[in-house]
C-alpha cells in the first residue's frame, strides 16, 4: 500500500484487491480512463520489479520498484505529449 500512496502523488491510483483474474482487472481498467496498469504479483516482488503496462498500446515493460513512480510519471507525460500532437 505504500507504493500505491507514492503513485497517488503523480497519478490517480486504484488498487484492486477483489481477487478477480488479471484479465478481468485489466479489462475494467481499460474501459475506464486508465492509461497505465502496474502489475505487481509475488514473482515481481521477488525480483524487486513491477510490470508497467500501457493499456492503450498493449505494450509492457519491467521496471524496478525504486524507479516505478518516475517511470509512471514519464509515461504519463509522454502520453500527454502524444495526445497534443
């Protein structure tokens, strides 16, 4: 939850703890206004990273947990710049 608080400083953030499948969670996020998804499971935690997924393009990449907030902020700024052009 500490990570969610940090992410809320740069972007609207929600955490899904319902136990639904990843596919269902991503579908719900994609239907809303979400541009990015942060995927964080046991395997990612063991590696000290999260998967940052662009919900519009469907692309994803691994990001270290310590760089995650900055990566989210940079991705959102890039998305805003692309929308303006």
